[in-house]
C-alpha cells in the first residue's frame, strides 16, 4: 500500500507507511491506485470554518463529488468542544458551524472525525486508509474464493 498525498496539501501529514505526492481528483489523502474509491479531506479548525462560510459553495461541490466515492471523510484537527468554545478566528457562531457539519454529514453521507491535534489527525488518517485497503483485500479474496467454488 502506498498513501497518495495531494500536491495542493500545504502541510502534508507524515506517515509510517510509504507515501508519494501526486494529484488527487478530490481530497487530500488517498491510496495509490484507489484514488477514485477513497479520499480523506483534512481541515484545521480555521480552515473548516472558512470552508463553511466564505468558501461554502466550493466546499459543498467537493463534498458532492466525494459522495460518489466508496468512502470520503473529513478529518478535523480540533474537537467539538473547541468549536463550541470558538477556538477559531472567525466571528461565525459556533452553533452555525456545528449545525452545518451535522447537515453535511447527513446530506453528503460524510463521516467527520474530530482529532485533538495534528499528530492524532495523522494517525487517524493513516489508520482509515489502512482499514479501507484491508477491506478491499478481503473483498478480493472472498470474490476469488467464490469464483473458485463456482468452477468446481
């Protein structure tokens, strides 16, 4: 497995698993060869709030495209309590941020993982990519076994 990091990612995560930089159609992190199946979008709190306010239309277009993938998720470097306590620079009310995230999670089937800090965000991102790759591998083995049993 090789993690693919989008070229536009300004402060890319570091992983234990080997990674490469390349262009992703959507999101910031994926698996080489599975870029059209899985993608993870990473946001700091300030970036997230900006995407929910000034860049909302662009962000929603990305979420809409993400809905076509097998798995698309958002990893936020911060907690819900950080949002509630407005630990971001925008004047946007925390309730508006939280309600937008809840609406997007339903509208776009978007899992949102809140990670206390960047290091935890790295671990969660790497773990999600590994788990997805393992599931694809299991499905492939199951399909192979099913095909073999049909041949007999």
